[in-house]
């Protein structure tokens, strides 16, 4: 095969990266893999174009059951030019709702031929308990088998027909948590706090995918917070945290109600 493999992902806590690169490394035994990480803001400043000889494994996390809305403008600037694509979404063991069908549609609209798709599980961005340490060894076995099936499909030149993936059209609205009285709550404006453990190492500012944490004073936020968990999970001293009542209630609810292990779903 002359195809170039492209592992392309938005991965604030590294779970989506592990899954996408795991697929890329197992489709063909090749070192010709291009890593395209668009997690940080500067990486999303310019568009990317592919050619017909490219294979692109596109991975994004699931936020509130959908493709993160902060990525939509960037994703729609990518030029597929009839490249083959594998759509991958990663969720924290609750549900991927309509994220996968939405990503597949975006790839189709931007000129890709989507040959396969999958919904995988990664440790939840809100929690260190929910789907802890996933993707794990069991997940990686699924990833390797999935990659082998993609290899066969591409090598045998199957006709690329409309790929079925689970989801609804029109897409469902973004998932919203509820308060103790059962009313919907909006946690989009909730921001992380900084405690006395902070050693001013600047890691949180460097890894924030929105570039929102002030580099001079990391306790300040100059932009939006998407609750990706990057600043909290990458902090070496556990200095970052949330204290919003509705956020914490929702986090606990997720950890209790969705503790039963879910398995990856693939479509090919």
C-alpha cells in the first residue's frame, strides 16, 4: 500500500490520542504515520488538506453527547479531497449519543470517504474513577482487531457505500445535567479553582486547549472552560479543582449511575 496514515485528534487528557494512534499503528505495518494533534489553540489556526492517497483516523472526545461545539468551525475547514477516513469518538462511559454520526457527517461534508467508525471509552474528563485508566488492555485488543478489519476492507477495495453508524438525525440536543430538584442546569460557565498546592509550574496554562489559563497568574481564566479535565489531571500537585455544587453533584451522579463497564462499538 502507498497510503499515508494520518492520526488526527483532539485529546486534552490523552485518551483519544491513545485510541487514534493505536488504530493508526495497526492498520498497516508502516512507519509512514503523520501525527496531527489539534488539541492546543495554535494547531487550529490553519486548515489541513489531504489527498486521495491519504487515510485519516479522526478522533474527538464526546462532550454532552455530541462533537465538541468548540471544534466545529475548525473541523469544517479541513479538506478531505476524497481521502479515506475512520471516524472515532471517545466518551467517559455514559453514552456517545449522536457524536459518532455527527462526526461521520462532518467528514463526509468536508470531502472524506468514511470507511469505518468507532465509539470507544476513555477515563471521564470529570472523574478519576469513572472508566478509570481506560482505554485499557482489553480496549487495545478491540482496537487491534478493528484495525485489521479496516486493513482488509481497504486492501480488498470494497465499494465505499454509505456507512451505517448508530445515532439520530436530526441530532439530539446536548445532554444537560439536573440539579437535586430535577431541573436542568447549565455548567458551561463553571471554572476551575486553584488551591495552595500550586507551585506555579505553568503546566495548566500550557495544556489548556482553549488557551484560557493566564500564564502570568494561573489562578485566573481569560477565556472559556470546556471542562476537559486537562488542567486538573496534568497538575503535578493537585492544585486545580472545581467547587461548583451542580458540577460536583453531576460528577458524583455519573460515577454512581454509569459505573458498569461499557464496551467499544465499531462500524465497518
